[in-house]
C-alpha cells in the first residue's frame, strides 16, 4: 500500500482547537492564581504564624532560663563539694580497689 499525505482529521481545525484550549487553560491558571493570592483568610494565617513564632520564642526563653538556673545550682554544688576535704574512708576504699 502506498503512503498518502492525507491525515485522519483536518489539521487546520486541530490547530485552532489546540490554540483555543491552550488559551482557556492559561486563563484558568491565571484565575486560580489570582483567587489563591487574594484569599480572605491569608491575613488570619499570617497573624497565626506570628503568634506561633512568639510562643516558640517564649518557650525557648523559658527553657534557657531553666537551664541557666540548673547550671548555676550545679556550679554552686560543685564549688561546695570542692571545698570539702576527702575523708580517709573514701581514700582507703579507692586504694583497696
């Protein structure tokens, strides 16, 4: 069978349909992006994120203060224990090992 140049559908008509559908898709995409950008709860979400950031910072500061107090207690206990003499029983026990 010899090959022919004839196509199954009209190419001009297919090009027009493709161009129109492409323009419709472009308009729909721009419309969806605009609707997403102009959504009404965007300001609420931004305020909630700021509140979450504030809460995380407050929690971080509280934990940092708690850590600082604990380390101060440990330092004072280490200084107190360093000032005491080591008893003979402790030295004798470690020599026996």
